[in-house]
C-alpha cells in the first residue's frame, strides 16, 4: 500500500489526503486495514482521530498527534468552527447557488432522510454552489454548515441532484466512459464522487490557524475530463 499523502504537519496537527475506498478506523472485517493504522505504521507514532469521512469519500482529513490537540480540535469541529468545502459530481444541471435547510432523521439500514412536515429531526444546513455544469450533470461545491451523517448526500438528493453514483441514495451501478461522454465501456466511477477539497481551522490552544487542500482523486478527475470533452460545459458566474 502506498504512503498516505501528508498535506500539513506541525504543532501536534496532521492533515492528510484520504484516498477513496479506505476506512478511517478499523472496521469489523478481519484483516482490513484502516487509514489510522497505516499512518501509525508510516509515522511510527500514535495518531488521534479528530473527525471521519465515509469509506468512499476522499480528501482532507485531520488527525491530532497528542491528546491536548485532539481535545481542542474535536471541540472546534463539534462547535462548527472548522470550515469544510466538498466537491461533488451530481445528476442534472445545478444552475444557481442555494442554501438547503432541511432537518434529517434516521432511516433504515444506516441511511438518513429529510424530515417530513411536522416531523422532528436534527437541524441540518448545507450551502451548495455550482462550479461547472454539463448536459446532464454538474460539478458542485457543498459547504456543510452542520455536521450530520450523510448530510451532503441527503440534501443533494432532496434537491433532485443525487451523486452520479451512490449505493445508498441513488444509482448503484458504476459509470462507464461511454455514459460520461467518452468511448469505451471501461468503468470510470464505481463509488460516490464526493471529495473533501478544502478544510480551514481556527487558531486553537497549541494550534495555529490554517487551511489545507487536496487535489481531486483520479476517478473524479477522469470523469470531469470526459464530461468536458462531451461539450456543453458552462461555468456559472
């Protein structure tokens, strides 16, 4: 397994680029490696998990290198002091920015759904902005203003723009080159195309304010290239 890419390290803080398809902490399957275990082997020291990304989600992920910074960073995440921006490839044309304010409630099999009128749920807000639109798909930036499970995916679904592939909230089948405007039947996207592109943290006890960005993983970059090559791309103002 290749080394984890470190985006920032210093003063008890470690920021890495999580590859898609990896668990942050060990799962139930015996012998399945996690990002935390890989980092501890790579750095030869203990790391503390501050927050998590779903297995399929790629991008910026923060670890702490000691208990003091772990507490400070965990509180900052819980209190919404950390700004997170994701990139997602979704179905349909997203033409204008919007703020989605829709409470979430648990559904079956670990899923979430938007609360129905009169139904109590956890307040959830996501800011969505189109970055690039194509004939039948869009690249959007999503900024979660709250931190609910599957929040971005459920809010995008509720807006009529599910992720191009999403085994829980949309299409389960992989997308091929031909379906994205290219030629051939090779699979391009087989996981949820959601990427934690940028994260900004405030000054905290023992931690300087800063930010980190992670480049798009190969599968999302290839999908974008195919969508752009098919024409009719626009960049909303």
